[in-house]
């Protein structure tokens, strides 16, 4: 997937040359969403780097694109503020939502839920986490998604329509909260 990030860097260079004649921030933003972010999110529901260096590398591509879209290369202006002005959430958050939506489809699918996912006896909407014997398996997409699923509020877990569940997950993870405001003032 890191090779895909390098392709996204190439997409960013293409975006730069294509958008140089347009001169509109919204056009640059649309180019970023269609060319660069699509490469960064390719297979995001089943691949998630648990190493901080890989996560930071992937996020740095979006940071450079956000600075380019705003034409603000000053080191005094926060990339977080630039991305919030452009409504670009962290790629980590988008990968988390993607994994949860995929798990939601499997949980409410009659064929998959019986064979792949086993709920614990004490709660019907929780999923038993598989035993993980290695770090790689512990941070694999399914165990990570199960941990996130079990932390979701009951009103989101019980939604049976995948599109409604995805909207609720986006609202839950992308809406500013007092905690996120305290972490990133």
C-alpha cells in the first residue's frame, strides 16, 4: 500500500500541473478527492497500517495536498486547520469508518454472520474478538474493526441499513466533539 502512496504522490504532481491553469480552490479540492485520496483509500477497509511511520507517511500526502489546495506553505499555519477548513478528515478516521461499514454489512448479512462472526452470550449486538497470537494478527482489520464495533453506541449498532449506519459512523467520528476540540484546539 505504500507503493500506492507513491502513486498518490505522482497523482499530487499531476493535480498540481492540471490545476495550475484552473486557479479555483474548489477545482483543486475536487482534483484531490478524485485523484489523490482515491489512491490513498484504495483497499482501506481491509488494510490498515498499525505502524505510526506508515500512517504518518500516508497522512503526509494529504497534508501536502491540503497545503497546495489552500496555497499556504507557511510553517506557521497549522495543517490541521487547513484540513478542517477544507473538510478533509484524517485518513485514519476514514479507514476506521470504512472498516466499520464493511463489518456492519457482514454482521447483518444472514450468510456471513452465522459462519464468520460469533456474538458473545451476554449481549446480542457485540461480537466476540478472535484470539490473536501475533501482533500482525492483533492489528489486522477484522480484530480492529470488532474492537471499534463493540465500542459503538447501541443506537448505531442496531441500524440495519448500511447507508444509514455509515452516515451515523461519519457523524460519530467526524463531528467535532468537546474531546476532539480539547485535543486539537
